[in-house]
């Protein structure tokens, strides 16, 4: 038996439609934890399908650490200003800024690593792929949920909002 309270709770956590939540609960035999995993996977897959769409809107957010020694500016892009103005999108962007402050990524994705840097590191690092995965924002474990990468969190958000979401650029200052 699917309870209305469970649907309401999962819908609040994921932003998925009532029918999606209901179907996930049915597939999980009423287990809300398993239904949450099903919904997150579904939203992530849906978000990755939107990756080719053009992003012309978004916001810039900043994070300054409490000791005033680390600061971050990050630009996260989406398709419409309607999504960019929502409190959920603003919270997502701020969380990414916080992640950048904590984890100090050097690149957005592994593909952004310049060829010269790759060649310079080749003799110094045993596993180049692992090294640059750890230095790339989208493949780092997310600070607020280490079970997911930043890329997975953004894909889930894209599925939830129904729009392509991507990191435009970022800069991190540290004293």
C-alpha cells in the first residue's frame, strides 16, 4: 500500500511528479529509501538527455569562507531565467560554490586539461586519469553527499528542473 505521506515526502525531496513518485514507490514495494534511489537515478538519466540543449541563462554566485581566506565565484548556466530565479537553483549554485572552496578543483571536466599540462604530469604521476579526475570539478565526490559526484548532482538537478544545467566557469581565491 502506497501512503500519501510517503508520496508527499519523496516529492518534496526530489521535485519529481506525483506519478513518478508513485511509480517509484510501487517498484520499490513501498520502501521509501529504495524509491528515492530509483527517482534519483531516473532524474539523473533524464538530466543527461538534456545535456545538448543550449544554456543562455543562469546565475553567478559567490562563497566566502568564514575565515575570509577563501572565496569562490561560480557561474552555473540553465536554459531559462524562470529556473535561474528559483530558490532551489540558487541553493544548488551556492552548494557548488561551497564545494569549489572546499575541494579546490582546477578544471571543470577532465577534457579541459591542456595537453601541455597532461604531458608535464605524465612522468610525475602514476595514474594520470585518476589524478585529473580528482582535479576536475564534475568528477569529484560532492562535499554535501560524497556518494555522488558533482556531475551526478547537476544531472539530477537538470532532471528535476527539466532543463540542461552546466557549469560555465569558476574562479577560486585563497590567501
